[in-house]
C-alpha cells in the first residue's frame, strides 16, 4: 500500500510538465524563491537541484540536515545523504561516530521518505524512469524550517506524488512557443529524453481546440522542427499522433492518464481549457 506523508502546516504544490515549459517562470511569478537562496515563505524545489553542478545546493542541504539533528551525516560529501548506505565504508564510518539520537533521526527520515519510492518506475509518470533526485526533493521539503509555509516542486514527472499528497498543476506551453524555447536555449532537439520528447510524453494532437485554440498542420510543424534542427520531423509527428485528416488541421491536448487538477498556459492567453498565469493563485 502506498502511504503518502504530509508536512505539518505546509501547502505542497507540484508544477509538472516538460522542461522549458515555464515551470520556474510560473513559480517566480507567484513569489517563490529557490529553497537554497535564503529566507522565503514560498520555496521552489526542483529535481535539477540534485545533480550535476550542485555545490551550492549540497552545502545548503548539509546545513538543513545538521539543523535537523544529523550533524555527523551532514559532513559526508561523497554523494547526497539519502544514498549513504550505498557507500559501505562511509556508512560504517558514520555509524561509528554518530550518536544514538542522530541514528534515530536518520531512521525517521529513511522510513518516512525511502529512496526506493523514487525507483518505482510504474508510478513515476509519464516517462516511467527511476529518478533518485525525487527522493532528494522529498527530504529537502521535510527538512525546510517552519517559516516555509508553501513548497512548490518542479519536475518533468509526477514522481513526488509517491511521497506526498500535492496539488498537481501542469505547465502547458503552446507548441509554437515550445519550439521557440528549444531554439533560444540551444537544446539538442534530436536527443531522446530532452524537452521535445518530454512534450510528446505529456501531450498529443486532437481534432478540436482544447488546451488553447491554436491550429497547426503537419506542414507547419515540420517547418518548425526543421528550423530547430530536427533530423527526422516525421518521428515527432508520429509520436504526437499526427496522421490522416489530422495532418491538415490539429490542436494540442493532454495524453490519456494526464489528469492534473489545473493546467496553466505559461506563455500566452489563447483561450481554451488551460488557464492563464494571471488566473492562478496559491
């Protein structure tokens, strides 16, 4: 049975959707600050904070862990602290130097927010990949001080829902805007798993206006993809479901199983099922 934790007196929100769909922009418009930037009542936590060049976030997380009551664990630097048991020698050293009270605190975190939940591919929707960074988001949310009253998670999946009951808000970017974002950010449009392919995980085509009222054709999308440098535009058309009569006229809708509480159009005010940024409040 999946048991979801709660964090006392904190409102938990998930901004889900593809990369470059405006999730960070949306959070900033609502007054959120990154959890590692200092005092804030509305903290933004993203999976991007827990990989690659993460020195600034690692030191902040270590401080939170120390304040929680795990001073010895906070000193270990090989990897993120929820993974310490994977490093047998470090784990043994930590057990030798930590107090019984610290061990109890660690077990509290591990039992409430186990790493294994981030590895459940079947529940990490929509791409169904293992992602240990989601466990990092959960630990951070638990460790943040009482002064943080609202936490916004930023992820390309809904995996954080394996840990917490959250308000799920999907960030939608119209297809033409997504192609502009890809070009401006110099994203490798041909690399599997990047923004464009994530878009195909969340959205598909339909024959009627839905999320917005923008109409596309196979010819228009092929041109946009070619301009962005895609080697095989037909592949993307197939992934989105562009075929038959839809080649002459289609719109964008959510894929089956994508059922957020709210969908926000982060880029323009085209009328449709997605609401505008100005209509969203925490």
